[in-house]
C-alpha cells in the first residue's frame, strides 16, 4: 500500500481570466491550472485532485482560498519545504499558492469550515472607478445610502431558507446561516463601499444576489423592507439583480481548532432543514431536506 499524506494549500487568485474554480473541459479554471502545476512538480499522472473550501464562480477573486489534496508521502518528501517556491515558477501570475502544510487529522477544506467571508467592493463616484481597481471594484453611478443598506441587511442575518437569493440545484438545500452582512466606507476612499458577507456556506450566486438587492435599497429604487420580503417568499425574484462577479473576493475561510475538525466535517454533511419553530414563525411549513450546502458563491 502506498503511504499518503493530506496537504492544505492556502491560495489567492485574480479571477478575471478564469472560468471559475472548478475544472471544466476546454476552459481555463483555477483548479485546473493548480492541479496541472502540482502534477508536474510532484510527477504524478493523473494530476492530484483538489477539494476546495469555496467554489468560486467565473470572474470572482480570492485572497483567502483553502484547498486540500492527498498525495504519496514519497512525492511530498522529495520536495518538502520548497513547494510554494517551486509552484511560483510553474503557475501563471494570476494565481499563487502561498502556503503548503500537512493538514491536521480530520481536516477537510470544504466540510470542516465554520464559515466563509466574502467582500464585495462598489464605487459610487459619479466619474467612475480608479482605473487600477477596475478589475475588482464595481462602478455604481448612483449615490448609495449605507445607513439604509445596513438596516435592510440586518433583517437578513440568521438561519433562513435563501431560495430567493440562490440559483437552485436539484436535490440541494438552500438553507444557510448568514452570520454577518454589513456595509462600510473605505477609510481611504469615501466613494468606495465594502460589503462584508459571512455565512457558514453559500449557495450558487447567493452573495452577488444579496449585494444586488441591497444596491437597489441604497440608491432608492427599493424600500428597506423589500429584501426581507423577498427572502420570506422563498422563491427566486426577478426583481433581484445579481451583481457582477468582478467586485467579489473570497477573503477568509474559518476553521475550528484541530481537535474539532472531524466533528465539524461530520456535522456539515448532515441533511439540513429549518427547525419547526423557525418554520412556524414564518407561517410556512418546514422545507424538505437536501444535499450538503454548496460552499461557493
């Protein structure tokens, strides 16, 4: 039997020229680029497969992405301590692996995660975005009232069925716990608004849909109560505009202490439903269970 070791990779990338994280035929993806570089460095065929914490969509960036892979001990030992430097010579300039470490027992980049934190950047300067930031900041030509946006955001925090803000996948649950959603101005640029969105997991397009809804509140096109009304309806609302991908960046994946990693992974895999009390409070029946939460946005 070949001895194996599980490795944790800490990754960042500019998503502008990637068709998202997940490997796809005839597409340039973050997963594909990194796996191919690892295969060359470790001399493995087929390439090792990465499991990622947050499966980002096309155009979305990352500063704090985390992934794991399992490789033969012999292949890792041959280059132990030099993997980030070697990968820097193999990877294109729009993706970097900053750290490679042996994962603690029970670690799963996806299922052990406690939360994912994203930041969405919006500029409401009427003259446009600073040219050097055009790839990671959305230009919104209408002035934004962050006070109203934060009032609306507070009504969305908590464990809810976010079906109204997700692109549904057959058999998958849309129940998530939104831990934090708040807007603030950048200290160095009064026209730059930052949305911090943190949840235990996200379903497809959830972050960008939440941002799109709040932009409509901030510029006066919708009332403060509207995003929560959309949430309560639990159906996709055509009035919610999904914000463009390029303003979004995955900033951080948070994990429990080492001794709780395996337990957290087991908890995350369980079928998820809203509890009866929450369903009764919403005056709607509890939804059926579904697949484990998708970690991306």
